[in-house]
């Protein structure tokens, strides 16, 4: 198991629009619960821009640094470079994988893929890990594709593709183990942590599920 595979186990994604309280409070609790990876994803209605976006990113990055948790930025390559973030996560509608790879050098590059072909080209063009989903129905991403379960994860593994993979979409502590059993290395979640009554306990429960202890 590579360090990246290990680090992707409990991957928390969040921005201010996903939080019911201060984002820094939510992140603090998630860190206390044991998240292993973090992505700043400032998107949707009411999302911050410019200096406010930068300030929040910087603050959350500082918290991640303190706990040696990799800090990635969603979509915004310029912000990731300005902050010297650990990496970026992009989708198919963003700049091409090869272009982003050029821009970020050896920083971590995560790519969302939905088909076998997207996966093989992303791999060839320099992705470090794949985000695959929505696995289960989700209300968090407005333009999400229909949920397709774990079929693509299984197909990639059956074909010997061993790049690190995280599942995304509607994942919680009840269903996380099924995503791992299908061949993912970790689970990425937004609301299972950000909307939890206790983000700390929700994170703990996710970790237990990922580790297969229940
Ligand atoms: N990409 C596919 S589903 C999704 C993203 C960003 C949203 C995941 O959010 P949640 O709340 O964990 O279902
Ligand atoms: Mg994107």
C-alpha cells in the first residue's frame, strides 16, 4: 500500500456552503475524529470568491498542516499554486489533466472519472488518484450524474488498474465498507461529516467502517 492509498482512507471535502457552522469549527472536529485527507471545495450558491475565498483556504490549510493532513484545492489551480497546496482535484469539465499536470509539477493530482475511457486517459495524462461517483444518490452536487454504485471501481480493478481510488457521493458510515470492498482505497464525503450532529463522531464511525471493523 502506498502512502497516498493510506492517506485517502477518510477524505473530507468541504467549503463554506457545506457547513452549518463556521468551516474552521467543522474542520477542527473532523480532524479530531481522524480525517486523513482534505479538499477545499468552495462551490455553489453563496460560495466565497477573491480575498474571502483565499483567506478561508489559507486558514483551513494551516489547520491541516498542523496535523500533517494533505490539503488539496478543488478546480482552482491558481489558488492551489498561490497557497502552495499539496495538490488539486479536477473534473472532466476542468482544464485537461495533462495541462494541469504541467502546471502543478509533482503536487498531488486527483481526477474525477465516470467511465473506463476517462480513467485510462486520466491515468496516461498523469492523475495520481481517481474520484469515482456518485456511488450512491447525493443532494450535494447539483450537476451530479446518476448514481452508478461501484461498477466502475470493480471494472478498473478487474482490469489490473491499481491507481489509488476514492468513492464519492452519498457515502456514510453505513455504506462505506461496501465501497472499500469493491476495490476503493478510501471514501470521500461532504455531508456525512459537514452536516453531522457531531462531525468528530461521524468521522470516527467512517474510519471504523473503512477499516472493516463492522
Ligand atoms: N462529486 C460526485 S458526488 C459529489 C461530488 C462532489 C457530492 C458528494 O457529497 P456527499 O454529501 O458526500 O454526497
Ligand atoms: Mg471541477
